[in-house]
C-alpha cells in the first residue's frame, strides 16, 4: 500500500474500492512495528482497531459511514478511552484503566474514526522534549539523535513517521505547536474552551487545550470541527457554534499582519529561523498584504507568568494522586503518612516533582500575593495587550520556536534553558487565543522549522484558511 499524504487520498481509495479500512489499519500497524524504536506508541490497540475497522467497512458498504471513516488516529497518553489504560506517562498511574471515554475522542469515534493506540508524552504534559516519560524518550524521525519536542512528542512522531493519519495532543504552553515545528507538521492549539476537557488528565486547568497534529491543514480543520463545541460534562467549555472549518479554507483577501519586534530580534532566535520567518513576511508584503512590525514590551514577563500559574495549578491538580484510590502505591510504607510521602516520591518523575514544589511554594501563605496574585494580574495585562493587537490586525506571525530540534540531553541539566524553548508559544496560552504552527522550510541540517500564526479568540476558521493559504503556496 502506498503512503497516504492526506485523508482525502484515503477517502478516494475507499470510494474506488482500492482498499478498505482493515487494510489501512494493517498498513499502519506494520509501520508501527517497523518503526517501534522511535518509541512513539506506549500501547497499540491492535485488536480493537481491527474490530472497529471491520465495523466501519460494513458501514461504508451500507452507505451509513461517518465523516471520518478510514481515518486512523493516535491519542496522547493523557486522554481517557474507556476500557483502555491511560497513565499520563507516569509511574504513579501505572495500570490505571479509563472508566469512560473523553468527549474529544468519543466525538471522533462517533464519526467512525479508528483509534489505533496511545502515544508517549512528557509526564503529565510537563516538558518540552519528551525526555520526561516513564516509558522512555521518543526519537525524532528527522534525526534520531534529536528530541521531537514536548510534551506531545509521541503524537507528533506518530504522524511524522506515518504511523497514523492524524493524532491528538494537548497544548498547555506549546505542547502541540513546538513538537509540530520540530517534526514538520501542522499543529493547532485552539481557543481555550473551544474543545471540551472532559476526560483529559489535567495539568493546568486554565491553560490546557486539546489540539491536533496532521500533515496538512484540511485534515486538521476537519478533526477540530468534529471535536469542538459545547459539552454538558465540561462547565468551562464554550457554547459558541462551531463553524465548518474544513469547508471554509478558501482564502482570497488582503489581510493585516503584525509581527513582534522582540521575537525577531531575540538573541535566542536561530539565524535560519529568523531568515525563513522574514521570508514569509516579505512574501506577504509582495502579495499586497499589510505587514507591520509592532512592539510587545510584556514579552519578557510571559514565561515567568506562565510558569508561576501553571505550577500552582499543577500543585493543586496533582494532589489527587496519592496511592489511596488508584494507580501506584509504594510497597515500602510503614504507616499512612509514609505511604503518602513515599508513593508520591517514587511515583512522580523529577520534572513533575520540581513543578509541584514550585507551585506549592507560590501558593503558600507567605508568598501567595507576591507571586500567584501578581502573576494573575500580569496575565490579564498580557491577554488585553494581545487582544488589542488582534483587534487591529487579523493575525500575528512569529517563529514557533527559537531553535530547531535540539539533541537529547542538551537541556536536561538546565531547567531554565528547557523552559526557554516555550518562549514564543506561551503568549497564546496565557492569552487563551488560538495559535497554529505550520512547516516553514528546514535549516542547514535538514531539521524542520515552524511558523506560528495567532488569531483572535474563536477565529479558528480564519486561522485555518490563512494557514492553508501559506502552507499550500509555500509548498508549490
């Protein structure tokens, strides 16, 4: 079977009876086995995926198949799928089986998508390299000595290496967009509240979003339009109607684009990424679009604000993992107090423990106002400043990452250097607006470069159309 580059190709092959869903699943299963050393999959749902494929083939024959019939999807190891194990790539949730299916996953299944397995990630979504997983590191298929990005590294590599059609990741501060940039994919963080978080193991509840990895914009848009929308199980999800993103990809207008001076002039920015980003901006100018340089004086405050607030929320969210109700429990305890302490000490990895301790510190009585309250105020300023820009401009463009994929171990002993990998992605997360990364060439080592586009809240339709315009014209 030939490699499928898009879901449209799969649908055409199915319509022409050149293949069937069972053959497509077997094709991906063979790829997963051949490329098992990449460590993208934590668990492969061979039996259930083949059983679902047979059901979908029957529906196709009867003319009753859903919109995603033939699409094979991998899900990040933080999304619940009933009857299947999920452990957020953490020892503390070992052998935990989901009692229900997350809303995002269920909506894809309802449209006859086939779930092929769960994908490796940084523990509880905390990391920018996928080196913080109890299941081991994920290798970047573009250069196996380099990281795939994090925390959704397994989700990115699964699509990059052609192990599934699309995949689901989660994005708290860049965990879809950064791996998408490192692996040459399209990856979106939707508006906060656009997709239900029901069935997502929480990291930082006011930041967490469920996003999509794909090889192209149309596939990404189709999956997002099916997942998005109101949900009775999630009181924080928006009730705004969801446009048909996949049918609104035509783009033929002149737009106003801003780019942030501070990102282009950042000393952390790799020269080739700067060159490719400026190349896109120059092309837009030549095509008649308004492109303006703007100042964003709050840029240096975004990372501290993000890490203060997310570690605080992580400290609260992860307090439920204590060895009492489910998951790992230490065999070495001699009383109740030692059971709590030893279970959490043995069950959590180093990065998760670091963030829990930071979060507990900033929430402590003596420092709450100095850190947490102040960070909330700064978050409001960043959000308002970003929204003001997006009221004046249709889009903000910037590099997705300051560098291309770095080597394993390069930042492992320097948490601050690792946190700086999120420098350009956290603005959209702090502000709650949608942002999308698309491929923007490669560097001198052949490593993918990403371009990030931001739009105003709930403007995913416009974001997808503009991204599709940039992505298709740049590949011609």
